[in-house]
C-alpha cells in the first residue's frame, strides 16, 4: 500500500545527506596524510571535504525530524542516485589538485574508482601526489563492498526493510544470502571479513619489498578487485614473482562469495569444497591458466615466472575484474586475448566485489540449456536447475536472460560508439567489455590509459561501469516512466 | 534471542514480522520458497527451505541452539512432532499450534510437557474465548484488565447518538474525570490524542478507567446496555463447535446451516443447541429465528466474504451485536471500518497470543499488552526517574505516548495534567511503535 504513494524525497535526501557526510569524513584520510607528508594537495582535499560535508549536512539538518524508513522504489532511486552523487563529490579532489583533471576525466576516474573498474585516464600516475593516489585506492576499497552497505553497518536506523532493499540492490548476484537475521549484523560481518583480508595482505606485500604506502594502496585495490595502481607499470613495476603471486591469490579471494568466505573463516571449510560455484570458479581459473601456459610454451617462453605466474596473474586479474597487469598480454597472441575477453564478461562468484555477468548466472543458463535438450527428447519430463541448495524457477531464468540481453546490448553499444571514432574492432570490443565488466584492463588504444578517448566515449563507458556494478536493473528502473508516477 | 518459526502460513509470517521488529534473531523455516523469499527480501529474518519434521532441515535451520521453537504449520500432528524434535535437538522452549482443545487441559498439557512441548496454542479456542468475552459486553469491541485488575482498557466504536461525538478531548474532560482517552484509531491510523483532538464518527476509541465505570461509559458513548438473550451462529465448522462448547447456558443458541448432513451431525454433538437447516443468507429466516430480539449474530462460516456480508446485513435488520470471522488477513483492516461490531481472525489471535507469551516471560520488556501498532507498557517509576520530577503537564511528553493510569499501593487511579508520578508507582503507558526508547528515557 505504501509502495504506491509518492516518492518521499525528503527521506531519500536525508539518507543521501548521511552518505555525503560519510564521504566527507573519508576525504579527511588523504587530507591528514597530505598534511603529514607536507604535499600541496591538502588544500584540494580540505576544500572538497568541506564542500561535501556542507552539502551533506543541509538535508540532514532540514529533514532531521524525518524518518529514514524507505520502501523499494525509494531504495532504487537512492542506490543509483548515491553512486552518481558520490562520484560527483568524489571527483572534486581530482579537479582541485595540483594537476587538475577536466570534468569528464575526473568523473570517469572517480566512477571507475567507486565501481572498482580501475580504468584510468591518468597516463602517468607516478606524477600524481601520494594523497591523490591514496584517495584513488580508498574509493575503490569503499566501492568494492558497497557504499550503502557501509552506511547500513554504521547507521542503526537503516536496520529495517529499507536497509534490506538497499542491501539487495547493492550486493551482486541472483539471490542474496544473509549472514544474520538482522541486516546490520550482516553488513558488519561482511565488512569484518573484507577488512581482515585487506589487513592480511599488507604485510605480505611488504615482505616482497614493497613500501608501506604502496602495500596499503595495492591491498585496498586488490581486495576490492579494483585495479588502480600506484605505479605506471601496475604490478609489473616491482618485477617480483612473489608480489605477483600474492596479488593473484588475494584477487582470487576477492572474487569469492563473501558469505561463503565468512563461513569458511568460521570453520566451515567443507562448505567451500561442496559449493559448486566456488569449485567451478577454481576450475575455470586453473584450466584457462593451463591453456595459456601451453600457448606460451609452444611460442618458446621458458621459466616458472613466464609460464605459471604470469598467466595465472593475468587470468585472476581478468576473471575477478581487477585489471592489474603484470606482463604485456598484448604480445601473447589472439587465443589468450579472446580468453581474457571471455573471462572479463564472465566475472567471478556472485556476492563478491567483482564485476561481469558472474559464474552463478552462467551456471544457471548452462543448466537450463541442458534441461532444454532433455526437454526436446522427453517433453513430459520435469527438469529443474538447482545447485548449492537453491532451485531456480522460470522467473529467475527469465530475469537472467533479460540481464544478459541488456548486458550484451550495452556492451555492443559502447563498442559501436568507440569504433565510430575510428578505433579498431579489437580495441573497441575489449575496452567496452572491460568497462561493462568493471575490469579496467586496456588493450591497444586504451593499453596504457583511457585518457586519449573522446569525451562522448568516456561518458558512455561511465554509464557502462555504473550499470555493470549495480547489475543493470537497479539503474534501468529509473528510465522507466512509471517509476516516477 | 534466537527464535525458530516452523511453517510459512499466515500465522508464521505475521509472527515473524512482529518479532523481527523486536530486534530478535528470527529464522523462518517453511516449504514455500516464494513466500519465504518475499519475507526474506523485506524483513530482518533469515529463511530456510525445509520440511517441518525433517531432522536434517531442523538442524540446518538452527533448532539445536534456538531459545524458542515455534511450530505453527496448519497441521496439528506435524507441529507436535516438530516441537518434540526441536526439544530433542536442543531448543530451550517449544510452542506448538494445535487443533484439539482437549490438549489444553492441565493433565494433557503436563503429559505434552513431558514429551517436550512446553506450550500449546489452539486458535479455535482463542477465537471462541474472544467471542464469549465480547458477548458479555455488548457494545465494547474489546476489554482488557491490566495492573492486577485495577485498571481496565476498553475500545468502543463511536456512532450516533453518543453525546461526546464531535466534542474535543478537553471538553470531554470537563464532562467527566472517570475516563482517560488513551488512543484513537481513525481510518487505520493510530493517534495518541491531545486536548485539541475531537471524537469523529466511526473512531475506535481506547478508554482506560477504574472497574465499575463501564455503565457510565456506555451512556457517554450512546450505547444502551441491553442484555443478549439469544445467539445465532452460521456455519458448523470447528470454531462454531468450540463456541457452542464454551458458551454459557444463559443464551439460547441457534445454529443455521444449509447442509442437512452437517446439521444432523451437529445436532448429535450439541443436544442443547437448536439447529436450523436453512440458508442463513435468507433474511426471512433470520427474522423468523428472532434476530431482532436482543440477538447476537455470529458469522463463523468458511467464507470470509459471506461472513462479512451476512454480518453487515444482520446488523442492518436489527441484530444487537454482530461478530464476523474473517480469515483473509489482507483486508482485515478494511473490514474493521464496516458496520460489524467485532471482527475475529484466527491467525492474528494466535500470533498475538504467542507474542504475548513472549512478552510475559521471555522478552526483556515491560510490556503488558500489544495492539497492532501500539504497545501498552507497565513500568515502575524509580527515585531517579525523570518522570517523578514534574507534574505530568510539565513533563512535555512527546505526542506519540500517553500516561493512561497508574497503581499506587495496589490501588488503581487515572492520571491527568496535574497528577504527579511518585517513585514506586506502577505506571501504564501507551506508546506507538518505535517510541520505546523515549519511554525508557523517562523512567531511567
């Protein structure tokens, strides 16, 4: 009954205000760091933080007596709105810094950060101040698990049906498992697992000879499967197989379902091996790594680093949509390239921080394919798609099909637009797939950075990143006329 | 507290919704994945798919470490077995919904307790009890005694020719000090009234008062307290049977049922009841059976729609009191606004009963009653409580709570603006949902 009444903008604005205050507080981290370091970018962060806090406080103060209880429609508006709003305010430091970016570039960079895509317009990141680099890593870390999930964990008033609908809209996947009956506890546990993994990675990277600053930044962008690096050469810059191996493992961890990971941490290791999606994920990673290793071997490469670490790293980077590079895969030939494009579209497990279609959806579709074959032979048999204790009904299948359709259409539209500006087929398809899947890898024209692309393409890719991160429907409902009535 | 609810019918769902708002860890186990996923998507509960008497499913849903195990599937046997399994697996307290009212007798319930079922709830019994209570108070919609019977809460639907209709609460206060207006329900919305609110037609008003003032309240609400002489029941279902078994002998009971076979069976079971084989929708039959003669009309048939229509018609042609059983929870609220004196719903009564049981014994809450969106709390004022520092008028209470009365030294009294709460008083507070914290602050 309540869902039919008008959208209550005051409530949406109030929650959005809370989120902006949160973002303002997050900006103080690079601000303090910059002051501590003695760089010049503290002004940019101070101004940005003040603007953001100010804009956040206004709705919170105006609507301070307003409830925060929201319903489904308001949830969708809030979730899409907040990702855009966060990017609009998050780009301020990039525009105000010593080496300012244009509006298009700053927005592209920020939304690429929040959606954990990791496609950058900065050709030379080593020229940027360390505060800016920290901010880039920080937004990826927050965006990885989800901006609103952070608020649910902090704000007790969202511990109701409104919070649950936001949770469902932000966590990736077909169905959403709660860890606890109460949504706030679930959010806190997820952030706990996420934080612990990140903290574990930092000392491991430092053991490989990375500096503390680089380790922190790299850990945040690895676990969130984001892919912003502090070096121009990405992970290759350190030239260490050890660092590449550690990063691969944590990228793969970031590609796992966090609910599963939480249960595994709490002693249910067997659940991990029994989980079909996780096993498929491992098999895909291992088999594609093997294929590429064989390809490289026949091309005359030798040595463990080239034959095992490099392919594994690149596969992990592509399937988990991280987008780090360790070796120049452009030189590997077309078979590995096509595999990488396929993995970018495929993505890792649902409920992780990765982008792409997700293995769960592909498994449902393959299960359905098998059923259709059986159906052709035995029209009266009842066949169902079922794995990991979940049975998928017709409406799930239809929804996944709709998802895939929009996914492919948007991906093609992006590629079409890019090719209209004269870029070749492979570059266009690769870059569009990379943005849609929140991967951020570049190839050919986008190999070193996305900076050279025309503005129109950058805006298109920004939209693709948002659609990819929020899994399409949460954003698309806003374009439906009856949503607003 | 961990609560496992087994079943996914209306009772289970309603209970899960109520408990999830209490910040309890609620798990709902059922067999209908569609119902469960809807529940999961909107409430703070975990759902799990599984059969009610499957040991594996119960273990998976956490029966072994739950504090409370509630089996409310539609099947009595399943609930009993499920509760036993729950207890065996390690549940601390178990509750089962049952059909046979005999099980509620002290000996039988002792036996069931030894089998591992701590509490049993019988929906038909609850409905029948509700009906019998309301037959005793013709014009009241409900009557609750709280604070060891020292205070009463009763709800009345206002209609012409009540002398207080359209008067404000302040004016009502000048007429009499015997009553406190605690809550007004208007168009499905609950209002804690202040002095400037006035009574509108069809308002459902909750008064608190000392026992003995019922008659005066009836006069003020424009109700004449005529005694019910006869009761006409439609339908011969389980509730009708339970009512006929419980109803006091002073009423002449008639049961109207169109099915001849059912009539004969019913007549065998209840020799003192007059069974009429006729279509109860026929107004002439109702007139013939004396509906105008101080009669209560109980529409207890299987179809909610038929019950609603026949109760409305019966009221129209002159029944003194009408009660309709409405099982569809969807339009339960809407029916309240129609011209039917009392509407009863098995599932809501059952879930409220279980909830009430929780409030009494398990939840850490001072509540003594819970209406749909309003709690009635009974809290003892301490020396340090803020509430004892000023007169009630100067406490500047927020508009979503009211102090309805108190008992001091075992003696009940009402509260007005000039009263002052003393330490040791048991204070009765009406508060809308979500204001519990504000109330606690007053008593800290």
